[in-house]
């Protein structure tokens, strides 16, 4: 029986929330453990379905996987067999695509199912495949599987990506780690999770420079050693809770937040009128006096994150004036706007990538559907600010990216519960 969130809105949130480990960082660190036969330990893993599924895929391939507590895992991938990849799990999450790079380093041929993930538009892995083909790999799409073959040894190459793709950058970086010779990745993504992956690979013995810039240089290693690392806090979750406090007229503390990864986002929040201060790894949010319209342009890091655009749209329904939102990355990234309209939001979608939001509008509780992780978060935030009761389906989408969101919001005073409904 599918679960839903039942939210009774209209109550300001107050209290403290602690941010969990980053989903996107875990997505890169876990596959990297396949690059060595020695044991690796990853701690502060968020207990979310996408991460748990990825660990399970690695385990079912034959790696030794031991949980050392709730959030720390020890992986020794001495013996793995890609033919044992469980298709059902692989197809559930987009992050499973990051297994390709390490597998290409270890196996002359293998196949993978098509990766799944959010329904936010066409997300082909063409950029990944073309980048990996630069090393001499050959790829064939049979419709149900991608089949990979490579020469005896991968050779370093100059790889120019077609876009600032985070996962393509990480996949090429992972493949380059054991390739013979030098690799240079150009048009590389600079997100914090790419930087964290680079740090982890350096601990494993890789010579690498340039993470955080758009050109990364790698000296392929003959062998990598085991290493330990800690998943950093999820800055997207921190931004989501900042909006949760602001949209309800609440106040509170966001603990364990990496504010330096949110610089552009936080500046936009200040322009809107959100009242907050940053003190180290804590963000203190006070009740805002007045909120005003803004122009939101999604950009690659360090610009405004696409993963915070839907949540920001929920906030913009409650500000004074006309706001413009432009997100060029995915053509279906505005699915949440159709659901917000059901709640009474005044929104004009001018094209698949631009929308005008007029506010403030009175949101009313109703039945809405979460189609992806961030859409679900946006609807939860809107429901917290709405009058009456909102029933949100698709909780499994939210669970892919947020750890126990109803418990964390409940600790802030939100009236939200997980229910089962026929």
C-alpha cells in the first residue's frame, strides 16, 4: 500500500534541525571503493533509499560490505562480478550510473541496465558515454542494457565534456584513476561533491589537481589503496530547511550546514528578504519582516543550484510581486509548478524553462503528487504554509533524497505524518 504525507499547515516552525550527509557526495564516494581491492570506510552516510540501494548493488556484485553502525560502512571490493548487478535496484536510482567508470577500469567487458532516477525530463547518459569512449571504450545500447568493451588497458586522454555534468565528470574521473598516463577533463563540473570525490581519490593514492575548477588533471595510478572518508553535510537539505523556516514565518537553527557551498543561494535568499545569519556551520533563521519578488537563474556551481529551484518556487508564492524563474537544465523540472497551482498558486509557465510566479497567494490544502525528489520537497514546504490539510503522494521520491524528513520537520513543530491510504 503506497504511503503519503498528510500535512496540516499554517503553523510557524521553531527549533533546531541537524543536516544529514550529502546524497550527491555519497553517490561518488561509494563507487570509488570499487577501484581498489583494499578495504574502504565511508562514514556519515545518509540513510536514504538511493544510498542504501547503491550499497546493496555493490554488495550483490560480490563486495564485502559491513555496516559499522548506522551511518558507517566498510567495503572491500576484492572480488566483484558485474553480471550480478540487480537490475531492479540499478534502475531505481540515477546515481547507479557512477558504477560505470570503476567497472570499466576493472573489466574488459560488462553490461549495465539503464539507470533510473527523477522524471525531470530527458537525461541521456550521452555525455558520460562519449567521455568514456575517449579512453578507447566501446559502447553498444541494446535497448535494455548498455554493453561496454575496452582494450586491454585504458589509456589517459583529453576529455572535453559537452556540458557541465556532475555525474559525467565523476564517471570520467573514476575511469581515469586507473588509466595509463595522463587525463585532462575539460568543461568539468565544479560542484562540492566533485571536489569531495577528488579528495577521496587523493587519499587512495591518485595524483589529481583542479577539482573545483573546470579543468581537472589526473595522473593514472597502477594501483589504488584503501582509504577512509566522511560524507559532508548535504547543502541542498540545508537550503530546504532554511526555506521551510522562512515560508512558515518561523525561526530556528540549522546545524551542521556547509554555508560556503550555498553562497549564491543565500545571497538570493537575502534579496528576497529572508532573515538569517551564518555562524560557522550553523545558520540562524529569524522571522522575516517582509518578502519580495526575485529573479532566479539556475546556473552550474557556484551558481544557483537546480536542486533548490523547486523549493524556492514554493517560497516565491508567498512573496510580494512578480518573480521570474529560469531553469534551463531539464525540460520537466517544472512539474512542481502544476501541483502548486492546484493549491492556489498564481503561476504562468511561459516555456518549459521559464515561469512567472505572482504573490503573495493564499495556498489551500489539497491532493498533490510528487514526481521527483525536489518536487516532493517543494510540495511539503508549500503544504506547511497552506491553510488546511494537504495529502502528498509519492513519498518514495522524497525518501530518495531526504532522511526522515517528516521526523525532522515534526521536531520543528510541523504537523506532518506518513500515512497509508488505499
